[in-house]
């Protein structure tokens, strides 16, 4: 292995991508090449330093991240509360609708002169008594199919 | 169709049910009382028209009387319980007072008094079936006469 190939292998090792056979070959080269060995040591130290730096930055940003998460969680909870409230409204919205229907039915239930035409089911009528102070009254009966008539003949 | 609508809109079931109960309650209330209805018909020989509001009575009127025109002037309805009296205003400042008397089964007994101002035109007691009808006619009105269609349900 020459130094150029060793440098490529060193970078691959730092990235954790170096196959085992090549790692043994690289180790053999590093044992006999102080320059590549120094390069390997420098690159291998870079990873922990970067991780440490990232940790430090994360600690610095932790309060801001906590605050952001608090806001996000509050937003989620508020959204859920709004959904629950709208669900409650949807569940009970029928009450005013039902009251409106009831009032409508009471107000507009057929009454007065706008009802269906007369359809009597029977003309079977018993006239128990009949009298008048100022008129002559006649009882007219023309059969079961026809209504019984009380006819008032007003005296002149 | 209603069930499909109620499946689609579950919230509509309750108001629909309430409305149906309400509509059903009105006739049941009427079952405890008697609805007395009075139709005032103006019969004359002016023209030859018969009011469609008279329903099946149209043919009966034509076969019983010789008038050429029958027009419904007014129609009033009162729900009465036993012992209760209802006042009906009639055309020509006449009035009719109906009192519901005790009766058995589907019979209805009515005490009827028709007045023309202070004059007592007619006092009678009638017994009829629920859904039955009796006619009271004769009082003069304009160029013809009044015929009252008195029914009880």
C-alpha cells in the first residue's frame, strides 16, 4: 500500500467504512510510515472533537429548544382543546334546531280555514230536541247517504 | 331516505324524532277532546260555482238543494271537553254556541244554540258519531241563505 492509498483508507476508517482486510493492510502501512501514522492520529482525533463541539452547541441551544418545544406542545394541546370544543358544539347543536322545529310545527300546524276539504265519515245524526223562539224549524231527512238537515224558516 | 339521511347526518335524528313526536302528540291530544268544526256556506243562485273547499259535501249539497252556487265563507274549529262551551261567530253577526255533553263510545252529543243578536234562532241537542256531520240551514244571507256544516271529530 502506498501513502496515497493509505490516506484514502485512513479517511474511510474515520468514517467507519473501511473493510476489515484493508484495515489490516493499513495497519501494516502505518507501522512503517510515520507521516501516514501522524495523519491517521490527527484525523482520528477530529471525530471526538467534533462530537464534543456539537455537544457544547447543543447545551448552549438547550434552553431555546426547550422553549420552542414548550410552545409546540402548548399549540398541540390548544388544537386538541379546540377540536373537543367543536365536537361538543356539534353534539348539542341539535337542541336549538329541535326547538326551532317544534316552534315551527306549533306555529304552522293546520288551523283556521286552510285545512283539508270536508270529508265526513257519517251522516248518522240523532236530533234529540229542536226548538226556536222566532222561526219555524223543519227537520229534513233524505236518507242515510245524505246529511240530515235542520232548516230554519225565519218568520217574516 | 330518512334513515340514509340520519346515517349521513347523525345530529338530525333527535330533532326529527322530536318533530314526529310533536306531530303525533297533536292528534292524541284531540282524542281526549272533541273538535267541533263549523263551516259557513253561502248558498245562492248567483252564478254557478261550487267551492272546492266543500270536498265531498259538494255533491250532497247539489242533490239536496236547488241553489246554483255554494261558497265557503268561513270555517272555525274549537276543541271542547265535556261541559265546555265554544262560541262560533257566524256571518251576518250571528253566533253559534256549542256545548259538549257527556256521551258513550264514539258518540258525540252537542247542545247547539244559534242566535241572531238577542233572538234565539235555534236550540237543539244532537247526537252524532265522531267524524259525522249535520247541516243547519235557512238563515237568510245577502241574496241567499246560510248553510252551516257542523261536524265533530
